[in-house]
């Protein structure tokens, strides 16, 4: 099935995984499915490495899809650096999460990782101040808080629009509802990996 093929694509290079995949459907369908699951970069890498063999015309389709995805990612990384600079200026400790962080810390090539928004973690005690700093710098908040203390006590994250249509999720925890409340939030700031920060600043 298409789902099994995408799982095989995501697992390429892992121990025990397939080393070669044949297309289950047309290249156009594969590109759409890969984009839906943020696997366009992985697909492009698999084609480049020969793990997915394609005719030259189909390789062009994948290359164009990857180029378009990377345009979005580069814009997101650019506005992420702007947002991080605002938080840093305000003296707010933070961590970059999910797509942007994993692209630079886990993948051998950051271009393999596609993502559609930015995620930044701040401490519960700092989330109101972080929202205020970012909105003062131009961010907008589509949905108001449910109460004056809701964000710092209960919210998983606050969604902001930053630099036009890009989305920035400002997290205080990693999961919604009761799952977020079983996480020791202090533990999230106990360790620091400076790889993304070093590359971003450099």
C-alpha cells in the first residue's frame, strides 16, 4: 500500500530496512503523499542515492518538489532566527524543537527534513513575557488566551503568526492535556546541545 511504501521510504538506511524501493503509484501521487508526510527531502535523498530508481523526467519532478519545499523551510529558518533574536534580547531562555532542530541535529543533511512551522520551548514562568516580546516585535496572536493565567498554567503552546503567514508555536510543554502535566518542565532545560545554536549564529 501507499502507507507501507512511505514507511519503507522513511526507514531507508535503518538496520533491517529495505535498500531499494519501487514506485507503487505514479510519481505525481508519490510526490503528493511524501509532501503530506514531510518526506519530500527523504524522497529526494533516496532518489539521489539510487534507493528509488526513477526515469529522468520523474527525477525532475522530485527535484522541483524538493526545491519548493526547501524554499519554505529556508523562509521558516530565517524567521526562526529573527524570533530567537527577540527572545535572546529579552533574556528569555529557550530551546528550538522539532523540525528545525532535528534537521540540524539528527539528519546527515538538513535538506532531508521538511517542516511547516517553527516550535520554540520557553519556561512556563516566561511564556507571557515571551508572547509579549514577540508581539511587540510584530508577531500576531490569532486566538486570545482563555484567561490571564491559562498560558503559563495549562497551555501546551501559544500559536503566533510571525513575519507574514509563517507560524511559530511557543511551547511551555511537549504534550497537550494531562500528558503535558506529567512532564517535569524543569528537566526540559537541564541539558543543552549547542549544535543548532552554533550553526544558526555562525
